[in-house]
C-alpha cells in the first residue's frame, strides 16, 4: 500500500528572497538535521537571463533502523537525488527528490515548493507532499514502512525550525533584506549573480540605512485580522460559499483553531478535505467536523472517509443542517425534558446538564414518540457544535467537544422500560455514527445501585473511545477533592448538587397521561408506532388461575429484569425459586368453549411452599394502569418462576406469604371450571423479561472500573448486595 503525506501551507513572514538565502545555508551539510550527512552537486544550470537555476544534488542520509535490518540490507546510508528548480522571475522554488538506494524495491517521491504568499508579497509559503511505496524488502516490508514514515515525519517540522534558525543567523549578520531579481539590461549577467549569495554582501552593507527591517520569526497571530495570512472564514469549509482547490489549510490556522496535530494527522486532514472538495458539490463540512471523524477512526483515512460520507448522506436526507432553524420542541419536551446548557467546564468546553433520574422517560416516549426525542437530541448536538465554535473564539484555543454532567438521583427500574431503552439505543447509535468525538467528558453523579443494570444494557452500543471519557460517582463522592470541582468551577456547580449557581435546567417530573399519543396519533406516519413490532407479551389472569413464566438461570449472580403493565384489574406479583422442574398445566376445551392459550400455570397444586419452591421477593400488589419495572440478582442457579395472580377483591391487598401454599396458590374448583368454560379474565397484563448474564453484568462493571472513575464503591456495594440478599429493585 502506498503511504502518502501532504503538508499544510507553512507561512514564513519573510520575503521569498530572504527565505532562499536561508535555504541555501543548509548545504552542503546541515548540523541541525543529524540524518542529513552531506550533499554533492551533480549539475548546476542557469538560464541565459539568469532567471532560472536548476541544481541537482546527491544527498547522503543515515539510516535510523535496527542493526539486524541494516545487516540484512547491507547498507549504513541511503542516497537521494534532489533536483531544485529556482525561478527568480516567478519567485518559486520547486524541489523534487527520489531515492537512488534500493530504487527497485522502494520508491520514495517527494515534492516541495516555496512560493510568494497570495495575499502578501513579503511573505513566503511552503508546501510539501511525499509518497512511499515498498514493493519488496526481504520480507520486512511492514517494518521498513513504519521506520521510514516515523523518520520522515520526525524531520518534517524540524525543517521549519531549520529555516527560521538560518533566518535569525542572517539577521545577526546584519542581512535583513535581499534585493529581488531584475531582468538584465542589454548585457549578460555573470552566472552566479542570480543567486542570493551574490547579493548578501551588498545587502549587508546597505541594511542599516536603506533596507526595510524584517521582524523575527514568529507564528501568525490569527486572532488579529490584520495579521492573518487568509481570512479565517475562508478556511471554514462550512461557509455558504463552495470551497475551491485554492482554499488550502495554513499550519498556523490548524494550530490556532484545530489544535496541535502530528504531521501525519495534518496530512490526513488535508487529504480528506481535498477529496471532499473534489467530489462533493457545494459546501463541505467544517474542518473541525472532518477532524472529528478522523479521530474517531484513529486517522485511518479510508475508514474516516467512509464514515463521513455516510454521515453526509444522512444529514442531507434528513435536512439536519437546518434543524436549528426548523425544529421547535413541543411543549411537553420544554416542560418535562430535564436537560439544558449550563456555562462551561475548566477547559472552556460547553457544559450540558441532564437530570436523567428526574425524567419520566416512559412518559416522554409515549407522549412524543421516538422520532421527536431523536430530533431533540440532534438539535442539542448541533447546538453543542455551535457553542464549541463560539468558545474557541472566546477562550482563544481550540475547543471541539463539550462536557456532559448527568445526575442520576431518582434513577430506578422504571427508566428501564424496554421501548424507552430501545429508543435510547437507537439515539446512541445515530449520535455515535454522526457526531463522533464531540463528547469531551461525561460526569455521572449520584449513581444508584440500579445504574449497573442500565449500564450493562447500553454500554455495548457505546464506542470504546467514548467509554474512556466516563467518570462515575456514587452517593456523595462527587463532593470535595477529586470530585466535580476538578472539572467545573465551584461557582457554576448547580445548586441542586450543592454548588453556588442557580441552574435553570427543567426539573422534569411525571408526564401527564393527557400528553400521551392516541391510537389516531400512532396511525399517523409522522409518529412512531411503539407497539408495531413490540417485544412484549400479553397474558390473561383468571381468578384462581395465575399466569406464570419459567426462567432458567445457569449461574448465580445473574440479573432477572422485568417490565410489565397492568392493562386490566389488580394483580399480585411474586417471584419464586423452584427446586423442581415444573410442567405447564394443560387445559382442554369443554364443548365449544375456546382454549385459553395465553394463561400458563407452572406450580403444581401438590407443591409445598418452603419445600418444593420458595419465595425470593416480597409480594407486590399492582393496580390497573400501573407500570412496574424491577430486577432480582439471583443467589443460586436453577429454575425461577415469575407469577401474576389476581388480587383478592375483598381485601385489595397482597396475601401474606406466611399463610402458606394454600393462600398463595390453592385453585378453587369453581374458578378452574369458570376459566375452562371461557369466562372473561379478571386481569390482563403485558410483560417483558430479560436475564443479564453474570459475566455481562460484571463485565460492564469492569469496563467502568477500568476507566479513571470513582465507581469502585458502587461496584462493591452491588457485589455485596448480590451475595447477601439478592437485592430487588422495584418501582412504579
């Protein structure tokens, strides 16, 4: 595979002639570049008018490679052929180089150019591109490629320092200006008078009185419009004007607005940007946006390009570029979505606060549907990118990501309502694919014991790079040293977390059912149908004929989770551990009465509570219209039975477990006959269950502990709980 390198435009704030004088001082040797051992002039040709000079050199370089590889290759040095074409009339220098050593095995091509800055004739631009193609090298092709690219990139930025060093040296010698070349007037000029060295003595003698002083080398201050090599907006690919091939990136612009990048990272950015300019009509993404996709794919050019292209198509299809202008959150979102922007963190990154524990996720999904929530999250991400650009200007440093502070106080199993989790996973998937590397830090505070269950469900869908940015605090561990104050100034920590700043983020709360979508809304193609491809099952519960399901647990410390809605009647929910393998009770139709298929009984009437099976959770009475979520960390492997039983109408409360098998599961003859004869069920439930394997549950904990987090106490508490009591987490 051919490796390529493309540099950004490097700007020297000196005239072209002065830079050429500094460049010439690099030869025949350059102590500042240790690998450059020397050079020999092979030819030197000057045009008749002295405007063009072509020099060919043979350059000797040392090989920075392992001794074994040097012995196998049989070389200590490599030789390159360099051809310099200097045009004084056009004020350009083109440098072309290729390797002579191992030319039949390795092909190295490099082209560099010095030219006058398009906006300031007293400045000089430098660009560099190269390619490396290793055809064969004694079976060490990959090793040689890595060594060559490492050595090459290590000397790229060194080149700028060398030029600036010799520019300083010239000025210390009193040379601050080199006259420009002028055409000869009717007489032949001596060959060497066209080179900078011929002018140096004259320039030195006149510099103190007549020459224009040149300032010392320095980076461009792009914060000052008068000093910018190009208007900053011309570098922003997200402007309304189409980009042109002439719109190139400046090295100082990259450092000022995008951050410090290695030479190869700069090259990847430029190559991907150039490809977009050539293949995409109209505007292209801003440079910060392109850079995020490169970082998400570890600067693998082809992978980043594929990811970015899919995202651009997605943005165009769903008109995401205009979402801030077209999206207005519904009143329900404004009032009950507990999230919003709140100042910035220590590093100047915008801070977003999400009070997830106070948010009725189930109510929001039922009221708005998945699409509305997704659009709201997309608008938040678009707003976040906009705020990053503003903070880059305010703080004078590159800011391309934001910090998210998530408060989990109040988080319970109701947040694990399966359609809500499904919607969350889809939102995560969309954001990961289209807004990579926008999250700088995720601070999670007041994480309760139920959090590991949620983390187990969602963590597989979160990129590993993103997971490394999570910092989780349980209880009040976020206070004091090592807490939030390490990332957020005390004066802007929200008041509900003990800070001094009044936070205007909505507090959330239960969404009134009056906001819920109706069946007519669900039939509208603009709304998502929550139950169209439901993963829930429904069951009828007769008086004296409970509905039961069996779950087989292979290893202890697994987590059984459940989520059910009471559609009709009141029920009592129980969970048992069985020492026997149950056989479903078979029902036969009597006469023409239909067979009841969605009511299953597993616990035989002959079983004795406390002998054949045991209750592992306290009974829970649930009323019509309620939604119940819960979990149980198993103590032992074996058979577990979840049971929904019609509540006693007379008492309306849960039968006591102490009343034994008779009160819990005695089936009256008339009730059985009534159910077999097709009498209407007393209760109806819709339910979903899931088992989180022990290794998955512990694996998610380990992934958090492996990050730099303060989650260890939470992990220990959960582990202790699972070993001692098989904790249940139930909420409504």
